[in-house]
């Protein structure tokens, strides 16, 4: 039995800038409410309240978390009703599919006092510019960290036995799928395993893998073929007709960190820092890629180089996190301005209107 309420990131602050995977998670909804307004206008609270309402009734939910503010969510999906509510403001600007029929804008900004905000135009403009600079500094620094990480990977790539890596991948595909196939078109969903946030790396691996019968923990080093193996496993799931959840790396979205096939009851994921986990229940298995595929003694032979590159990588990652924390602090200042100009009774009415519309869908 899988977890009834899932938590994940659909957007991330990465080495390639802000990266969105929202479209994969919102594509098949019957109804999508897209909230539009400025910061501090109650969008996250509205979505949490509606999510809690349906959680209390036993519906299965998906919470899309905000990578720039750990206390906020950017969306909630009520699975059985095919309904989603999402923050459609920058940086994850979302346009409605079939406007009016499926996608519907909701102007949360109608609850603010525009006259009051107009008096603070210069302050708002300055804060928005400072926030943009802080985010860009974070993205630039993450990109520098990725370049250092490439150096780290090169050490292990140069010492990899690619034939053994291929053998291990074939072995895992056979273990996970055997001869099983389905006469179906697979639903392929892309998400993030975790995210770089103002407090560092955050993930929801325990929640996402809860209830799955088999969990495979891939242990290894940078460049030891973990992502390549996961991409091949994901491709096999799709080819065989199984719905598959593909979880991208929150640092480099071109890499894959986890694959889940719920129909077959398994998750297989990169279980190294910053999302390092260890077996804790029956059905948990470690796959040691370093032991299987890397030339013995590599860690020892390159210890000085590895220490140097890992130190430089950690320094850049810490710098980037500090820039995200700066952006968060500035955003909090901006939110205070909007909060002071909001009529939250109007937000409550907007929330009630959305709730009534969703309930009306159940009747129809």
C-alpha cells in the first residue's frame, strides 16, 4: 500500500537556473485553478486549507513544495477528483490548458489594497530587483559547483569498468521486471527527488517510498554510473507499459536520482549525500556501484585529488545556499508589505468559492 499523501518538488533552484517540471504533474487534470497575485497574499495557505479539507475526507493528495521557501507549497492535487490548485506566478508561470474548460485563472490579487501598495512602489521595485540578483547569484554559483563536480566525476569515470556497469544494469532490469510487460501506454511523470533550498538540500524520499515493497539503495561515487543505470531502468519501465515516476537531481536536472514503479512495488534511487539513506526494513537492498564497477583502490590512489575537489564543491554549494537564504530574507520583507495591504476575509471567500466549485464537480 502506497502513501496516500505524497510530497515532492516540481520546480528547483539548480545549476541550470530555475527548472520546472510542473507540466508533467498537471497535464492530465480535469480542472486546474491557477492562482495569480503577488507574494504574501495567502496562496500557499489557501492551498493547504483545501488540501487539509480533502485529506480529512480520506482523499489521496499530492503536495508540490516550494524550493525557495520550506514553509510554503506551490500546488496541491486531489487525485480522485482530478483537480489541482497551483501558484501560477513567477518563476513557475503556468498557462491554462483549454482556458475556462480545464484551466482557470483565480485573481487572488483582488484582495489587496492597490492604493496602499502604490505608496510603496519604490521599495517594492528595489526588493524585487535585489531578489532577482540573489537568485541569479545562486544559479551562477551552482553552475560553478557543477563544473567542480564534473572534475570529481572524471576521477571515477576514468577508473570505471563499463562492461561491469552494463552487466549490473542488465542484472537490475531482470531483477526489477523479469519478463513482465503490459499492453498499455505508460504514464511517465517527471519530478525532483529533492531541492536546493535556503536551508540546504531537502528531500521527501521516506514519504515517496513509504509502502513500497522493495527499495534499492544505490551507493557509489560521483561519476560511477548511477544516473545512467536509472535512466535505462526508467526507459525499460516505459517500454514495458508500466507507469513510471522519474525523479531528477535537484542540483543537476539532467541527471536522474530515483525511479519508482508503483505497480511493481519498487523504488530504486541514488542513496548518497545529500540524500543518503540506509536500509531500515524488509525489502531494502543496497547496490554498491563502487564495489561492482570501479577499479579497486581508486579512493586511496586519488585521495588527495578527491579531498581537494570535494572541499571546493562543498564551498561552492554553501555559497549558493547562502544566496538562496538571502533571496528568502528579501522575499520575506516583500511579503510583509503585501500582507499589510491584504484583506484576508476576501481570501477566505476566494477559498470558499474554489471549494464550492470542486464540490460541485463531485455532484456532476
